[in-house]
C-alpha cells in the first residue's frame, strides 16, 4: 500500500496530477501528535461541491484520526488546490448513499471491491450496504477555497 501511495505522490509531483486526479486526490492533514503536514493519496467522488473520501480502515485510519483532531484540510485534485473543512461520517444510511453513488459511477471497480474486500455481491442490496456500513466511515470535505 505504501508503494502505491508513493507512486501517486510522484505522479502528482512530476506534473501528471491532471491525469491521475480524475480518480485520485492528495489529502493533506495535520498530524494529531506531531503537528506536521501528512499527505495521503485517496480515491474520491465529487458530489456537488463536496469531495467524498472512502476510509478503508474506517475511523482507525491515521488520516481520519488526524481529521478528528483538526478538520482543516487541503486537497489537490488534478490541477486544483482546495482548502476545506472535513467531516467524518459514520452514519450507516449516509455511508450506503455514498456507496450507491460509487456503484453507479464505477460499477466494475466498486463491484469488485464489494466482492473481494467485503464478501458481498457485485450489486449489494441497500440492506447489505447498511449492514456493512456499521463498521465503516467516510469523509466529506466541504471546500472553503478552491484555486
């Protein structure tokens, strides 16, 4: 996983952000213990003006814990630099809504994830999504400034 994250950071650094940025953004949080800036590449969905980020490790992910300590974040999505406030969401109904959007936009990729990572069918029912969501989390970044 660390190698994949490193590749995404390098692709942004060499100017390929606009290409990679269609599905991967760079999230910068402030370390909850160190106070240092931490950059994490993540898949995202833009829904309205907001950026939705799935957390594979839920509220145990370091970047989610950093947000819980300080919700002010920075995103780099393609060529855009966005500053915003992050909201950690653990509500199963809202999580199921998010996954339904992802399934609609990326049926093959997300269907594969449902099967391999969660043991669900490629097209899970709403009930199955809400059950899965009881142990999951996602983050919504509400932009304050976009450049």
